C-alpha cells in the first residue's frame, strides 16, 4: 500500500498525540472528520497502524528499572527452542533475535535491581542459554 501525503500527515499527527480526537486530527491534516475516520480505518485494516500504546513519562508515579539483556546460546541451540521460554518470563517486554553476537536482545522492566537480577538468573537457568549480560538503561533519549 502506498501512502499519500495526507496519510503521512495523519501518521505524524498521531505520533505527536495518539489520543487526539478524529475532529482534531481532521483539522490538522485538512480533511473532513469522516474522510479522516475512513483513512484511520484503512491504515489500521492494512496494518500501517498496528496499535496504540502508552509510554510512561519521567514523572510517572512508579519508577521502573529498564534494562537490556544480551543472551548468547550454547552451541547448536535454535531460536525456536529459546524464544518461547523468554516470552513466558514476567518483566520481558520485547525480544529481538539478532545475526551475530549476541543471539538475542531482550528488553525488560523490573521494580528494582533485585528483581532484575532474579530475572537474569531465571534466563541463565533456561537450558540452551550459555550467557546473559545485563545493561541497565540510565536515560532514554527519544527521537
């Protein structure tokens, strides 16, 4: 599906505020409310918009520890053996398989360093995992 400049403008407006009303979005991109609603429905149906989410700000009442775990497999272990087990772990927010070293990059959140350490230990105990290295995020700089 090819996006036109109105589609791109709509996506940009949603990127700035995904909670904006259809009327506000329509005003921003210069279309009627119904035309904007139709575009939103099409973009969702065609998979251009996969969903809407919440990003916690720095003033969130509950501060969470955010980290990346670099996972290396033992010899002859396949991704299909490990990823389903990673998905079941509480605190895992995303899993990225990579080419090269490490084999997997796991995004995690924890309440504190102790919870992060326990999560890393649970991953180390999974058969087929050779090594887990943790990298705690100190600050996020969003583009």
